[in-house]
RNA sequence: CGCGGCGUGGAGCAGCCCGGUUAGCUCGCCAGGCUCAUAACCUGGAGGUCGUAGGUUCAAAUCCUACCGCCGCAA
C-alpha cells in the first residue's frame, strides 16, 4: 500500500513519525506547506513545512512536494505522480478539493484534534479551552468534501487540565493522534473500513483564529478571560493595552493569569479593566464585571521581555486611573 | 533590504525629543535600629565603563554614524 502523508507543523509531526515507524516502506510521499522564509526569526510560531520535510529526509524513500496550493492543477498533478492508495492528513491547513480526494485509491483520512462533531475547523484545541471544556480528544475521520464532516473511524478522549494552554494540550493530543492514525492505517491495510456518521445536531465550529482575536475583552467575567489567556497561548497570545493618564497606550501581552479565590471581592461601581494592587504585595489584579479579580501572573510589555507581575509593578508603578482596555478607550 | 521597540548598579523602569550641578524611582543586597513579631517601618551603606566604537561640542545617558545584543509585530 502506498501511503502519502499530508500535514504541517508540530501537530502533524508525531503522526508522520509514527506512520513512518509503523509502515516504513509503505510511506512514499509527503505533502506539506512551502518553507516560507518571510524573515522568520527565532521563536516564531509560524508553521512552515520545515519540520515535516526534515523528518521525511531522514527516510530516503519519501518524495516531498510543497505546493502553494494542493488544489491547483500543478498540485493535483504532483500528488497524482505519487500514486497514493491512502492519504493521511493532519493539520495541513488547506481544504482538499473534490478532485484531490479522488486521487488516492482507498481514500483519505484526517487526524482532527477534537471530539467530532464538536469543533469542526482550524482551531479546535483553542476553542475547547476557550469554552471551558473538561475534556476533548482526537478523532480520525474519512475525509469528504465538507469541512471535517466525514464518517468517524476512531475517536478517543482526553482530559483538559486546569492549566492547559493550546500549546500544551495540542502537544498531548498530537501524541494521541499519532497512535490513532497508526491504528486507522492498520485497518485500511486489513480491508475495507467502516465509519460512523456524525450527528448533525451536535456540530459546533472552531473557525480559524487570527491575530486580532487575541485582544482581551475586559467586560467578560474573570473566569472567561483566564481561559482566553490560556487558549491564546502560544499563538496569537492574549493582549491588551495599558492606559496611563498622560501617556500613550502601551501594548501588553498577558502570558499567565488566574482568577482570585476571593469571589466578588470588588464592590461598588466597577470600571472595566481597572488595575488594582491585589490582595498581596506584588500582585496585579484587574477588576472584572462579575466582581472577581483576575490576577495577572506574567506579562510582557511591547518590546520588552516577559516579566512577572511583581517586576512589572516595580517598573510601572500603579497609579490612580491606570487601566487595561482596547487601544482606544471609548 | 518587511515594520517597530529596547539596551541606564543584582531585577524592573524614569531621565533622552528641548545636551550642562551629587544619573533618579520601585525593589533586592549588606549593616544597624524599632518591634512579641513580619513580605512592615526607620537610619546608614556597598554596588553604574548609562550595550560597544567612533563623531559633533567648552560639555554627551541625552545629538549624529556604525556595529553588537535582546524583544515585539508581521501566520
């Protein structure tokens, strides 16, 4: 059986490695994103095809293609040359056209990081954290022209930890995805594979997240903002602007925060996003409309290193009227 | 040539635009004091080539140039 892997980035890498390990010479090709340089510096979280193609080069038999789009006539032609029987997709980042899906003789399967039919789309892990889910998982589906809507082959769930970020959770799910992908491919080697239909009533969406999505909405309850901070980590990161009387707004990334254990400790009129010194020396609290405090643990002002709230306060002493908010206050 | 910010005692910042006394603030550190006691308070102290190299000037942390380093944004 000729297997072609299609995927990008840290989520796809464990699956690719596992498939190579388990099926060795059956793996004949890799389709991944082009290695855009774009002036990428160290620490960039942008996903390119680099990691994947590096893995592929470790195994001489694997042909690599990196089309800008797999759906163009060129992309289709390149894939066709690989003569794939089974296409294994994980976080490829492009929707496959009907034509592409007709190429592999046995079909195409996708490793998706959610318990489908929940969280169809590009950012299932972030949305699961954002919504405060207690668990999520990985689903292997047959790929059909609709987005993440094919029949379910395998599915396994995992708990979401209270301190999970999109990064940490995705890493765990990537490992699970790799095991399930190997199991699914084994089924294909054994014969025809059956799937279960997704229940249309349970479908939810997890659309692609963009940079601007990271702007913190301080009118949300503290618990929601705390989840938001974790969901935006490591990309695009949750950010806000520090407003000080007489100074320009300063962009600040919030890396880590927790909800104060003292519920409803803020009384009276609440100005959204108002900063206050917390219940302990060296803590930074932000008032939320629910009356709770969101305690900021680690943040990063624009152009500076990450720092603890305590360090931040030494350099930017809290003064009356200091608050967080969008770039321009209404 | 993608855009931008920053390098100031151990930490985080101010001062720079509009050059000019002992380079300031919030902490930390050391010594002493106060206190039943403290992450509290008081007094004193050590610790700085203001990233590096040039330039302008009577005078540069501050203006100019180059270089090095750190970071953010650009998916």
